[in-house]
C-alpha cells in the first residue's frame, strides 16, 4: 500500500498490472482465492485511501464487495476470538499489573461478562484455542461466584447455574489415576484454570449461595467432591488458591450442620494427605507417595523428616493461619494444628537440606517459607498469640542459613501485603532481630563463615521489602503497605554490625535501610555504620561498592 501511495503515475500503473496478473494466475498459487485477491487489492491505487490522523496518516484499503461478503463470517468469528482475549486480559492479569487508572469490574460488569462467556462457551470461535476459553470461563465464573457470595447476587445475571456447574466441572475433569502422580503435585498442565476454579469452591459453602447451588442441581456432596480432587491431584499453587478462597469461610459466622467452619477445616487438612513419601521402590525405581487415610495431624509426628514433602503442607498452613487468627468456630483447633504443621515442615526442610548428597534447596518455589511467614504473622493478630511459635520456627531454621534467609525475606514481604499483616510485622520485628542474633551466637561456627546464604540471612535482618521483585506466592493487592519502623529497628544496628562487617549483601541492605531514615541520621549514625561495616574487619574490607557510591552522592 505504501509503495502505491508513494509511487508516481507510471509506478502505480505498473503495480496495477501486477494486481491484474495476480488475479489472472490465482490457480497457480497455494494460497486460496480470497487471500490472493486480498493481496491484489492492495496494489490498485483506486482501492487505497489516505487521510490525516493524530500522529500520522491513516491508510485504508477497500476490498471488492464480494470479497468483503465472503470474508465477513471469518472476520466476525475473529472478532469473537478477540473478545475472548479481551476477557482473558481483563480477569487473568493481576490487579497490581493493571494501569494506574484501572478499577475492578463491578457486579453488573461481571454479569455482562458472564453472559458473553457463556455465549463463547456454547458457540466457541473457530479461530480460538481451547485453553484460553476454559481459562476465561474459570476466571469469570469464579468472579461471579465470589461477588455473589459477598452480597452481590446480581453478578450472576441469569447465568448462576452456568457459573457453578463450570467451576465444579473444571475440577471434576481430573480423574483419580489410581495412584498419586508426583509431577501433577508440582505443576498444572494449564495456565491457571484449575487454580482459579479451586479458589471459588469454598464460597459455595456459604449460605448466600445456597439457593443458586440448589438451582444448579448441585449437592453438598458435589461441592465436597470438587474439593476432594485437590489433595492428591492438584499442584501446590492450585491448593494455595483454594486455601485463599477459604478466607471468606473463616470470616463468616457459623452456619449449617455441620458448621461450614468444620467442613472447611477438614477440607484444608485433606490438602496435606499426599505429603508422605514412601521408601524407595527398586522395581518402580522411585519413591511412591503414601496417601494418609486417617488423622493427618497425628500422622505428621510419625513421618520421618526425610520422607515428608513439605510443599504439600503449604496450602494447609496458609489456610489454618487465617483460621487460627479468626473468630471461626475452629480457631482453637486450627492453632493447635498449625503448631504441629510448622514444626514438622521446618524440621523436615532443615533435615533434607543437610542430608548427604550436597546442597539441596528444598523450597525451590518459595511456597513453604512464605506460607509459614504469612501464617505466623496472621496468628500474631490474636490477643493471646504465642510469640514463641515464631521464635521456635526461627530456632529450627537457624542452622540452615539458606532457609533462614528465605524465611526472613518472606516475613518482611508478607508484612507488606495488608494493613493487618503490616501491624503484626512491625510489632514483632524487634523480637525477630534479637532472636536471630542470639541464634547467630549459638551457631557461631556457621555464621562466622563468609558464605553466600550466611550473608543473606544476616542481611535480611534489616527489612527492606518494597514489592519488587515479587515471588511466586505473594498475595499483593494494588500496592504494598509500608510497615517498617526504621527508627526503632535502627537501635539494633550496633549489635548487628559485628556480624555484618565485610559482607557485601549486608552493606546493600544497610544502604537500602538507611534511605528509610531522616537525612540527618543518615549523615551522622549512617556514615559511622557504613564505615564500621566496610572497614572494621581487616580480613574483609569493602573499599568500594556501587550502591554505596550512589548513596554517598545522594
């Protein structure tokens, strides 16, 4: 088209001749007739129109009317495919990655989108993949269910049955293979479809949706069956989404017989039933999973640390942390269960990382330490919260500085998720600093060594989380909450400095921390702390460091 627009009359005549030759030789091309005629139309100046537009020139090509008619059905189908992609981006992209002026869909919008999704589901676009369609069905259906459960039944429109049966159906498609597939417990083969469906299932317990569930011909057993597919068949992230969905249950008053809290409590315990790893089977050449059929909590204390898959406890820990801090009927048993889970998880992680065979980073996806950090901060919201539960967890991790560094990093990160967690993190951090430094004294043989994770563990004593970069399991909203009481934490720096001396990771975190203090204190105490960290250890002097140079210039 641009060649035609920029060409003189002779060049345009030549291109029109090419256009006519293309049409005359249609039978010689592998491409279809419509495609060749479309090419040809862009070479005829009579079909090209140009007009000024903001920022440039708008060029349009008019196709023959019969070709327009022929292509109209395909273009309409492609438009429906684009509608599907638009809905995917609207619901799939996290809120924190949306533009600054973004607002969440209203219940009325959700109802409109649900109607559109049902139409796309019942009559799928030809030029659309199956996976995005199921993903959008899951996301919009889940959004409608959660909105209706929170007091906005208008989010269903006329399609409550479609939303409910879609969610139950997505989870129901996972049939029990007869034995637990270890790979399936780590990775889903979709891009979030099952996880999103799982997040909506707990809401189906709530009395607000009882009528809609009944109208969908779904029973309590059907909902329970959907939840039952997760423990032995779903990846950790899918189970974590289910655990997050249970927050609405813990926040709801007791209802039903049995109480919805009791039902949800049992569901989240069931998520951990595939946590036991059997002895190595020489014939199978692998260690098969042992499905725990009885009391999960009682069994945990009997499983050898080397035979526990700690990732399978993450979702249960996540759910019970919120339950234990709530006014739910099961808050007390949830707190007792949580103590057992955290002890078993931390002990097993340390054991497995220190086992023969060299370094093995058990928490490679970060679900374990972040779920534990969130649960431990959640229960800090209780007026009778046992501080020693957090300190006991730190004590267990202390000899393994890889795990300790990850946990301290995640504890600071979780504090930035909500105002409640921010308050808990701010209140407990002085005790965290004191306890970690006490543990460094007890394990001086470990912490005196200048190793990467030793340095990281000591550096993360200073909390500097700003939301970037994000881990796989953050639960951030539109932004992060600043919770660090820098002036209070600064009082612990003199005790921390002898451990931090000569460690570049500690220098980086100290510089980041100093930026949270008033400039006057940065100039006085800050310069002195930097000098001590860089020069007090003659064996590990830090003469120059780019972040330090930038801070000094500032």
